[in-house]
C-alpha cells in the first residue's frame, strides 16, 4: 500500500483509467466480432463501424496503429469475400 499522498492519488487514477481502457478494448473486440459474423446485407455498415471504433482506440492509445491497420485490412478482406458470395 502506498504511503505518499501522490502515490495514493496515482493508484486511484490508474484503477479508473484501466477500467475505462478495458471497457473500450472490449467494445472494439465486440464490434469486430459483430462485423465478422454479419451477413451480406449489413456487412458494409458493420465494417465501417468497426473501422471507426478502431480509429478511436488508436487515438486514445488503446490499440497500436499497425495493429489497427492490420485488423481493418482483414475485416475489409472478409467483407469483400462475404459481398462476393
């Protein structure tokens, strides 16, 4: 347990931020799962939503830029395959 006032406050801030980051990361994963399981009619809208969520996660430092780009690329390839079938 911390002894200094500043470390106590920092611990409190870390817990709050970790909770927010985890929730955002979970939301991004769920949106990606939704996009991958979408059918032909709404796959494009779900992919656009997933791209937006990934971009926001990158902006906030939750996901690295290259990781998000790779996920977006794979989602786009999947959407193209679904649309073609």
